[in-house]
C-alpha cells in the first residue's frame, strides 16, 4: 500500500484535545472529590483535525477546513498545525466563537472527568461563506471528502447538503461520521460510518446481532439514499452494507483495548483514503478495521502509521487461517492474556520446547519457571517443527496431545505453539518479563534474551534433572520391546 499520491479533504468540527495526567493522593477537604496532582500535559489535534492526522500518518495528504477561535486554544491549534507534516490547514479564523477544546483529566490511566469548551451558536453567514470558499478552493486537488460531524455546529443541515452536493458535482466520494439521528440529513453521501449506538438511534431498531444490524443499516441507507453504511461494532469488528444489497463483515482481532478515543476518526480517515486510492469499499473496510485495532491499543487520541496497519493486517490474516488445536491458544489470545496480566502488575514468564513425552525433567523445569513468575506461558513446537529438529520419527505425541498434557499442569497458565526454527518472533510479540531455559543452554545462546533484557526483564536457567530426557525414554522403550 502506498498513499503518497492521494489526498483527502476533511471539513468539520476542529478541536484541541488536551490530556492532563496526574496522581490522586487524597480527597479534597473542600468537597468529597479527588485531588489530582498534575505531572504532565499532552495537546493534539482533535475532531476533524484528528481525522486529518490519521490520513497523514498513513502516508496520504490531508487538507483541513474548519473554524479556529481567536483565543489561547486557537493559538495552540495553529502551532500544532504548523509543526505537522502532510496536513494543509485552510482554516477560518473566527471571533464569533471559542475554539472547541476537550480537556480530559487522567489518573492511573483512567479518565476522571472531561471538560468541554465550545459554543452552540449557529454558524454566522460569514463563517459559512468562508468555509465553503475553502472547500471549493481545494476540491480539484483531492480524491475524496470527509465530513467530520461532532455536533458542534460547523456541519449543520445546510452545510452538509452544500458540501455533499459540491463534492458530487466534482465527481468525488463523500464519507460522513454522523452525529445527527436523522440520516436523511446526509442524503447522497457515499458512505456513512455510524457505531452501533448511532445506528440504533437513527433506525429505531435493535442491533444486537448481525441480522439486526443489516436490517437497521438498510433502513437508514434508504433514508439517506447513500451508497453504503459502514457499521463499527467495537470488539465484534465491522459490517458494510451496500445499496447493491451486498453485505461484508470483518471481525476484530483480539487486542488489549487501552483507549477508544478517536477510533472513529481512524476508521473514516482510512476508508476514505483507501477509496481515494482506488480500492472498493469492501477492501477499504479491512484496512480501516486493522487501523482501528492499532489505535485502540494506544493511549489518548492516537493514529496508526502504514507499517503498523500492514503488520496488523498480516496478523489478522494469520489468525484467520490458523486454527489452533484444542488446548493451544491463538497468538492473538495469548497476546491479550499477557497484556491483561501485565496490566494487573503480574510478572509474565515464558519457556518453550517440544515436551514430547513428559518426564520429571520437564516437570522440574516448568515448576522452576513458574516459581520465577506469576503467570507462565509455554510455547510448544508444532509437529512439523519437531520433525525438523528431531527427525521424521518424532514427535511421538502430536501437538493436540502434548498441549492437553502440558496445559493440565498446575505450573502452566497458558499453552501456545510456534512453527518457526526458534520462538524469537513469539517472544518479540509477547515481550515476557522472564525468559526460562534449561541450564544446558549457555546464557548467550538463549534465543530472545536480548529482547527480554532490553525491556527490563531477565533470563533464568533452570537446573536440569539428571537422567531424564525424551530420547532416553524412547531408547528404554525400544530396549523393552526388543527384549519382549
């Protein structure tokens, strides 16, 4: 994917997103509220600005049209825009309203309160004319138009109609992130991107399962006379319902959801940019789904770059085509578990091996590994991987059998598998706190040691139990069979 030759115009509610981070140490003596001791502040483009940032982060060019007040927040917005790359701001200075600013107070990675500064006054005729002038100035330079509606006044019904009609006359597709409950307001749009709650409110219908989502989407699709409705469904992924009658869906890959702020901005930015680059909506949906998966695992109003999205697409494709046997967790599931455990302050350990015929040496190694951590992940070589290492006669027990036995041990919290020569990529993905191998390995020969140590973790070499190995067990069985 290469979007360097593609541009998207974004018009809508531009805002400053401000995050104030601190620690709650006591309750105020003035009122029963927590006192937040601030220690850092982050400020970034929000609303239509974040949509533009996402377009730029993916390698495209964004042209941003919106309102900026003549105030301190407006000054900060202008400085952020001036310092950014691939976002051309053609914004209207207005003294008729303040710059929209959302201030979030964060303690222990949890939002405590949000304060919004905004005006609900209707657009003045001067503001409307200036916004439309900016729109028409750039229509010939772009491949798509995004209407970023946050219900803050820029995209009133008249403005929405004028933008969509102007884009259609120019032969450009339009994408709408809706806030109005009446989707007929967005009549003629190419694609409208509601979440489940917005779809339910607009249609007046239930949206509890896929069949209900399709019925609700078709209802609002007809009302809006749009080309498609893209419904974002959080952890359930996305559904695309087209006027042709086609329905497409994509599931979300298991990821730790850290912050959903701005995820909708990422979706509409990505699908608009992909469509501007010539991809059909059904393909663009898959890319948008991957981009959203990336940003929800980040703190604050975030973006996804192109390499992150490509990696997420590859991982999603791998999960979709790889069905792990019983007892073996998928990589996505293990990654989610590890993130949850670390989020709880637990130390996560990792070890790997064939574990073909379980013996006291295996048990001892796993017990030592578990003693060095709070949760232990065991990665088993796949059958093909074992054959490459041990020869065609191995493994004696297939992966499902090995996994069930190992997973039943009380020292083991999770079992997964890998088919490569080494578990390096798995270690890179999971980033365990403790890496455990048998003491027959020299420390400098332990695969993944540098990754774990660089992240602040440690390597443990477990003591071996003399006289026990799978090979010895197999040899004793051969001797017993020969004697018999």
